[in-house]
C-alpha cells in the first residue's frame, strides 16, 4: 500500500522494517463492510490506545524503518496521533496512515504537512455521493472531496504521497473508471484496489466480488491456465 523512500542509509540496517501501530478501534462512520462493528462494543475506553502503550515503544523507534499508524478504527480520533508521528519522524522513521478523511479539516492538514509524513491513504469506495455514502454510512462525499483537495494543495512537495483505497464489491465495481477521474481531479497520486476480504461474523459477508470457493468457471480457467503452461516452447 505504501510508496516509501528510505530517509538515509541507516534506515536500511534497522532491526524492524515495518511496525503497524493501531491508535484506536473507534470510528466515526458505520461502513457496511466493516468487520469491527461488533467487536468495538466489547472495548473499554472506546478502543483508544493509551499514551503509556506508545511511551513503551518510543525507546525502540531508532530501530524501526517505517510505522503505519493504521488499524481497525479512525486514527484521527486519537488526539495524540500527530505527536506520535512527530516523535517517529524525529527518530528517522517513515510514517503514514489510512483514514476515512472526514476529519482532515484544513487546520489539521496544515499541522500534518509540518510533520512531513511519507504517505497518506484515504478510504473511498464510490465515485459519487450516492454510491459512496451508501457504503460509508454517516459520511459526506462533498466534504471529503474538499478535505482531500485542500490537503493536496497544501503539500510542499510530493509528501505525503496521497492514495485512495478502494474496497471493490459487486455494488461499486463499475465505478473504477470514474474513480480514476475523481482521484486525478482531487490531486491524488495513486489508487489501491482491495478485495472485501476481512470478515468477522456477518459483517462484510457476501460483499466480496470474487468467489471464496472454486466454482466451475474458476476451475475451468485454472485448468486452461495449466494447459497453457505445459505447452512446448517454440
């Protein structure tokens, strides 16, 4: 998902290539495919990661090349996120996170740009308001687009590298071409397309576009592929 460049030769010799640090499991949306909705009800403190947990990690930052501040919730709901990212940057770590983008207000984006993260991914699964808001329930398409466009304009260089994460489902697969146009208009650098494959209980079940089991068509194409591999070379 990430487009990363080492900040120095030292980062190539660090003990850990990547840490995933989950700031929280709480979220401000109620997406139809979210696997964490039922799980969140069991959590204390809204699933927000405590400062003490982060502080226990700080002594090891010098040995980490890259930190992905992404988890099952919305990272921007943790008020410590920017401070933690700044600490990670101070120790030479590459940084970034995945967000739904609704809280990327101009004032926050200005602070984020000052930290100079390497990448930022935004979840968008529809190229228009109707499609997007049907999937990302509780969201606002127009507001999201303004937030992304503003962040793109505020960039001093190509940092953060801006990406859209698109969870492909039967209901939105026909929107991929329009998503490319939308991304270009918003100043986004890259689109990542992901299968709806994280399933917990019934959340997200049967939303994926690809079959979980081999049906007759899949088996037929697999056999055809194997036959091609076995053809003699000229």
